[in-house]
């Protein structure tokens, strides 16, 4: 599990740098300012959580299910949240109706929140033991 978390963290971090660079330069010509702001939100959240996953992967032992599920929830949440935003930002440009992805973004956000909540529970339990 530790290696998987570190690999996903690295991939998310790398992709957020690549997508952030494209968003700052190439995508300015094809996306509206509103879509670009939305795209940037996806990139920022992806990078923030890549860093969190890297820290989790380096510091936790993943011996308890709460440690594993916190990482799993964050990984799933980032994917659903950020990538749905990316596709929604480009839907107009591609001329494709991707509105069905609208509800996916908050579901991804909820997964990230649950991942953070599980970390809180883990650290509280760790303090009490």
C-alpha cells in the first residue's frame, strides 16, 4: 500500500505540474477565463493532495485499515474531483456535453473530506494509545 500511495502521489504531482503549465500558457488561448479558473482549481487541489499523499506514504505504516482508507479516499477523491473539473473545463471547446460529470466533482470532494476525517481519527487514536 505504501508503494502504491507514493506512486500515485508522484503521478498526481507530475500531472499537476504539466497541467498547470499548460493552463498558464497554452490553454489561455482556448479556454474562457471562467473555465481557466475552474481548471486551475483542479490543478491546485491535485497538487495539494499529491503532497499530502507523499507525506502519508512516507510517514504512515498502513498497518491499520483507517490508514489505508484515508489514503484510498484521498486518491479516489482527487481523481474524481480534479479530472471531472478538467473535462468540464474543456467540454465547450470540444463541443461535447459532459454535464453528467457535474455531480462527480462534489463526490470527489466528499471522498477527500472523508480521507482527511479518517486521518484526524487516526491521529486522535494514535495520541490516546
